[in-house]
C-alpha cells in the first residue's frame, strides 16, 4: 500500500510519498498511528489530499499551521493545491 504522511494532529491534509491513481487506497501515517484513505483522483508525489471535507473559505492546515484558504469545497481524498487554495503567507492584506 502507498504511504502518505500527516505532519501534525491538527492537519486536515496529508502529503503523498508517491504518485497515486484514482480509487487507490493509501495509508496516511502520523507517527505510529495510521488510517487508510481512498484517493479520489490522480495525485502526484509530494502533493496533498484532504483528510476530510474542507469547505470553501476554510483554512488548510499542514505542520499544525495554516498554509492557505480554500477557494472552493474540497471533498475528502481530493487534491489540495493551487487550483483550489489561495496562499495567505506574505500577503499582508489577509490573516
């Protein structure tokens, strides 16, 4: 089974350690614990997927920190990237 890593218990995304095809199961690991998650679309190595549904306008959390805000609803198992997340870092106009 392919592996994804969760960096912090507060995270709502996991990072894939290999390319994963639609409907493929991955093991999402946080330390010694893990869950099995079904990926809903092709996602490439190093990219993130949603661990649960993330609503439009919600924060994306990785490393226990907010890394962006969604621009649309993202369902569990779907790709989380620049096409559906806006960065909040270094902007100065949003917090």
